C-alpha cells in the first residue's frame, strides 16, 4: 500500500509525462547481454562509422545508461544484462519509462539463461507485459558471421522462446552493423541493403509515429494504478473506522454494565444500612436523601458516558 507521499510522487510523474507529450523526443533503449553488439548497432543507427559515440569493447564499460540525441530521437545504451543484479535492476528500471526498446541478441545460439531470466522478470513484474512486446524490436546481431539458413533457424527458435514467455508474437529482425558501416564507407549499396540497418531505421520511424500513443497509454495505466491504490486506501480506512466503532460500542456496553453493577451494589449497601438484620425502624429523611444522591450521581455519570459515545 502506497503512502500519501508515494501517491503524490505518482501524480507528479504523471504530470511530467503529460508535459513530455509535446516537449520531449522519444527515447529508444538498447538492451542485451554484454558483447551482444548493442554499441555497434547504436553507432550504425546514428551513422557513426568510426564507432566512437558508443564505446565498442570486449570488456564491460557501460555501468550506467548513456543517452545520445540524434535527429528526432534519443538513443540510450544500457549496462549488459546478466553481469550483476545491480546492472539488471538499472536496465529494468530504465525500460519501464522507455518509448521503444531494441533487445539485441547475437548469433551464437538461442536466448541464454540470463536473457530468459530477465525477460521473465519483465513478464512477472509488469502490470501489462504485452506493452513490452509492443514497443520492442528483437535484434539478431552480427548476421554477417553466419549463413542465412542459420539466421532463419535462429530467428525461429528465439521467436518461440519469447512467445512462450509473453504469450505474444515478437518482432524479430537480423542485422549486421559491420556490413552497414562498410557499405556506407565504401559505397557498397548491396552491403548496406543486406545489413538490414535501413529496414530497422524504417521500423523505428514507424514506431516513433506512435510514441505519443505509447506515452498516453502509460499515463492512463499510471492513473488507473493510482486510483486503485487510493480506493484500496479508502477501503482500508473504512475498515479501520468500522473496527473502531465496534470497539467503542463494546466499550460503552461494558461501561454501562459496570455502572449498573455499581448502582446495584450501592442500593444493596443502602438497603442493608437502612434495614439491619433483626432491626425494624423507619429510615430518616437524611438516609433517604443519601440514597437518592447516590443514585443521581451514578446515573449522572452514565449520562455523561452516553453523551460521549453518541
């Protein structure tokens, strides 16, 4: 259950998202294992033919997200998943707010255990995990290193793996950043074509046309979630109020019973004082007045209690 401060933060975030509909460029997050080819792919997408913008290395260099604006898009590189729980959490928290994702997997085989585990975390953790599939393109990178038939077999296997996790059909394409960069720098149009980078850019552009729709969906989902939490909080408060009212009623009944017992005890004491065993006499006015005062005092106390609990 969220606290009031948490709910306020959610409202603030919803306001930020609304403002971003017309002011911010869409963010595309590139995710995948270390050395899957994320940085090379991003460099190809922004036409950095020297691979300098996003660092390309066999060792871990990206420990946090890195944003690079290019034309009407902000591309975001992320730490490699499967390296540490901290890195996985960084990526997981980042893509919740993404407009689009590129999930990069290399051609060495089917999805690895670490990749499957990360995707299952999304499937289990997101309120609507299909949203992840809708805004994600799965990339088989380094397609130049294997035969086309092997690429088709691998794409089919990865497709099945993802569909088993999410129950939805993913979009998967194969690319070769090396072919694209070589084709561009050497003016080899055939290499550029078979690299599939141009097709990927077109797919990205098509999805970007719907990024406002994606953000609106996210806003509506957050509003629904916030309203549900408020409703739950109100229900819980009402239950506590009902519980408190019942307790007050029980306490009041207990007090009434106690006061009645006290009154009865006083009456018994006065009766024994006025009529001692074996003695018969007419009680004086003072004694009668004492009994009346005692009764008045007792019922006055009962009335006060009743007033407080009405």
